[in-house]
């Protein structure tokens, strides 16, 4: 499960305005027309996907509920996945 909050660099309780702001900043940096990096298009799609989910109130609520259930059902595995995704993002910068 991808951590869409980590992708955008916002907290799980971030208001929609903060989510939008983070998306716009990352989108301007990673847009394939502005960023010649080979992985810019893939990263741009990833932030688009995260914003589409977190920018929609109903989809965000469902995502948050799924995250909460995952942590309750299998907390160690969920925590391991979240940290791994986070650390991979930090190390690739």
C-alpha cells in the first residue's frame, strides 16, 4: 500500500489547502516538460495519483479507514511497509 501522504510530503491530518499546496509545488518541480530527469514522468504520475485520492473527501476518508484497518489488523507489517516506502524516498533524493 502506497503512503500517499508521504508522496506529497504532508501529514495525515493536513487540511485540503495544504495537500493542494504540496501537490502544486511537487508538480511544478516534477512535470516532465520542466524536469529532464528520466524518472520525472513516473514521479509526476505518482504525485497526481496521490493528489487525486487525497483531494477527494470521500476517497480520502476511505483511504484513511483502510490505513487504520491495516494498522489494526497487521500493525508490524503495515509499519514496516510505511517506513520502507519513506526511507526509499529519502535515500533516492
